[in-house]
């Protein structure tokens, strides 16, 4: 396939080049050439005149199947939100709920420009079905905790999923202990040993709320980050979701051990959990990716909207603390690095997967643009995420703004019908 006459190619390469009036060739799902190119015999040609082409976005922390719980609980802090509403609803979810919720999530993510997501939940096999049908790329892990008598059962399910999907074309397995407060020290360590042995990411919630930090210090004498480090669990395979309450020591440890943070500003704001000090993290060299968290706490998967929130919330004290390029990095190449996939996705470079988003420069949200810097500013602060086309592995998975691999009407209908079994709290 040849993408011809691209008006702006936002590469996100190491130089963060934005190329103008250029062509891009895709072969066997990879980007093979970026130059002034001529069509080859029988090659499919996609005219991209007046289009912006950019890397597919990477959602570094999600709970996809929770789509069915969108809007079920509002105006509560995390602990009450979980205990009163979310845990009871999740107890009632069956495997078809998990699949339908994941299908709805895949539709929403693809149609808003996300081509890879990093998910922690249960029912991996059903989520894989949604991934395969939609064509999205996913890092999937079975969430682990052992506060009851099913901890070992969950760990076996998680290991089974890693073995089963290690050679999948679209699915990349991971290991995901839920958090330090929901997993025993033994489970955290065993999960890390297994993660290292299989070379997969270690996805975990860390310091999401002030209460979590306070309770953990009272019980263990150290912060969650220091606890992880004391148990030799911090390294570049770690994706620490939230990290909203870090001390200077915590931040230095994350930087020293090259751990990754998945920043979720919308969910943290909605639950009143706090906001991670991302500008300081970036200044200290911590790799920060961007996530939406689940749609019960965000309440959507739109990473373009998440970029705007991330760009604005950190400007409260000083508008120069973070800029639009840093935010775009978080949603693309930083996300790829966090997942250990920077050689495959996150930027538009030869040899990488052809995971691409095509949007119309004549969209009213993209005009006017004041040079290349203004173009990036528009992508982060004004564009609301409704691309014309989306490609994953060089295959068109969104055409004319709608997903191609799933029966959209059926998924919307099924999700509404299934969601009506879950009672919205009015407390």
C-alpha cells in the first residue's frame, strides 16, 4: 500500500520531525519507505492530500471490559466507588459481558485513534476475541490479587494466558499484580520472577491515592514505591499506573530503576485521587506514558481528550511546566517504551509496524494551524479525536470514521442490553 501526497507526516521519530508533502509505503504490515515515491504495479494507493498522518496512539492503562459500567457510579472517592458500586457490579459480570464490554472498548479506542492498549482485567480469552475481530493491538494481563482464597487460581490463569498468547499477532501478554495493598509480598515477588522469566511487562497500580500511601506507611513503614524497590521489583519492565502521590525519594527510585509511569489524569481528577507530578517526573528522566483508566472512572477511552487534560492540568501553577510535544510523546513513543515495544510502534519510521492515524487537515478543529508547532498544538489541545482512517499492521480498521471489523450496531445494542443488569447507585 502507498500513502501518497501526505500533507503532514507527524513522525514522532527521535528528532520529532514533521515531514511535508511526502509518501509512505507499507509492505507486510510494516513501514518500508518514506520519501517521494511512485506507485508500483498493482499497488493500492491511498491519496492523503490534505491529510495529517501520525502514529496510532497508545493507551498505557485500561480496563476495557468495564465499558459496561460507564456512568454507573459518580461523585465518590476511589474506595467508596469500588466497594459500593464497582466490585458488586463486577461480581455480576459473566463472560459474555466481558466480551461485549471489550468489543465496545475496541470500537471506541479505534474510532478515536488508539491502536494499542495495555489492559488489566479478567476473562482474557474473551478480550482476545474482541481484539481479533476489531484488529486493534493489545497488551493483556489477568489482574492478580490474593486477599481471598483464589490467589493461586488467578496466578495460574495469568501464566496460562502468557503461554497461550506469546506468539499472537496482535496480543502481547503481560503480568499484572493489582497493587501492593491487594497482593501479598509473596505474590508480588512470584509475579515479578515470572514476568522476568518470560520477558513481559509488569503492570501494577501504584500510589493512586493519598490514603493508599498513608495506610501502606502505617503497615509497612515505607511508601509503595519504596516497598517495591526493597523487594527488588522496580525495573524497566514495570508500568506503574497512576503514581499520583510520590515523595522525592519515590521519584528518584523510579528514575534510577528506569520504571515507567502510566499517567491517568482524567480518572484521578474524577475520583478526587490527586494528580501525579508529571513535569517533575519528566525533568528527572522518568518515562511517562498516558492512560485513560477504565470508562467507569474517566468516563471514556479518548486519548486525544486525555492529552488535552494532561496538557492543561499541569499548567495550573505555571503554563510553561509542560508543552504540547511532551504530551504527544506521552501518548505515542513514551507509551511504546513503557510497554517494551519502542522498536515496533509509537513512531512513524521504516521497519516499524504500520499503526497509523489519518485525519483531515480541513477539520474545523485543526484550523488554523500556525506552522508545525501550531499543528502539534492543535493535535493536543483542540482536536477531539475522530480520525477518518486508522490502520493497524497496515490494515484499515477504521474507514470513514467507523470501525470495520465489528458489527457496530450489534455491539452497541448488546452493550446497552447487558448493562441494564447492573444497577446504578443513587447513594
